[in-house]
C-alpha cells in the first residue's frame, strides 16, 4: 500500500512526541535520501548549504523554485517524512513567505523550517523579533488546513550570525512558539547548559543541529536535556565531500587509487536504489 502524505505527516508528528530523541538525517539528493532510509533513519531533512552546492552555488544562493524542485526530488524518493530547510522563507513579505510554505506542502513535504535572519552580500542580520514572528505566523497559517500534519520549525539563528545573547534567542523562540510553531531550533548553541536553558524555557519539541565542531553533542547528552529531534544539517554532506576531496587529491597528486579499497562498493549502494 502506498504511503500517503497524511501517513508521512502523522509519522513525523508522532516522532516528535517521544519518548526520547530521534535523528533526522539530512540528504542532498534522491540517492542519498534512499541510502539514509535504507540505513534505518526515521525522517529525512534537507540542508540549504548542501542544496546550494548541488546546484553549484553557495549557501543561500538558490531560488525558491530551485529549493522546491530539490525538495520534491528528495520527497519523491522515499516513504519517510521529509522536512526541508527553506532558509528564511524566500520572501520579502509575510504573504510571500506564506506562498513558499503552501508550495512546500504541494511538493510532498510534511515539514519545513524558517529562519529569522536575512542574508546579504556583505552581512547577515536578524529580523526584528516582531517582523520575524509575523513571518513565522504567516508560514503556519499557510499550512494549517492542508488535511495532513505539516510541522513548521521556527529557528532563532542569532548564534550563527554573531548575536550570541542566549536570553534574546529564548525570547525569540518563545515568541515563535506563541505564534504556533510546531518545533523550535536555535543552531549554534555553544554548550549543553545553553541547550538545557532553551529546553527549560519552551514547551514545543526542540531540534538540535549537529555540524559545528566542538558543539555537536551526543544523543545521550541531548536527550537527557529534553531535546526531541537531532538534525544532522550539512554534516553528512560535508563528510561525503571530505571523502570525495581526499580521493580526488590522491588520484591527482599521487597517481594512486588506494581509496578504491576502502570505498563502499557500487553494488552495495545499488541495493538502496530503485530498479
């Protein structure tokens, strides 16, 4: 029996209700999504960084249309629930943001995130908390009458952009929670005490982002503090590209191919793909 969007939405919502935490593995294309599903993960995410790189662009360099097409390809490749990283909503106004998330649902997704930062050529800045909350509310309103659960993850991104005031991050998350966000996220928290403070100050499921060296804590540690979802963000893509760069450098600089002996064989990867 085919897995419907309603099935995916219900499964995604249930996984945030515990007990404990689950890992959302972030794919960068249909093939990686199928491999991650085959390895037994319970949900798939996307990464704006990886998505941009797939198009040969930097993070925040793709259009809404490109992000939607990329997310649809990943969602179509797996029966798992998929939640997309849609940056700050790809819109200058709340109405434009709302349209992004309506199209996200139409693309087969059952979740997506929204950031509270703008991305300029010279500097990233945070939206005023009032404007950021309006944008979150618009995204939520757009996904509340779909006929299936769609989980909106609201992000307080200050720690990624030099705004390292924990109290401000908590105030923002509380505002987004009050606006109706289903999941909360504050990427870049510096230590476990900060994670504990955020989880204690909010009631919605908190998603922790893995991927920053020295600030990527274990499942056991995060679960004990109340974290419900652990996003691998761009870390799996970075790990894969680390292998690519190392193998390519060996071939080019040394003229040897030792990487072949330690690589996962193609036939094993092929087991996860469609016929």
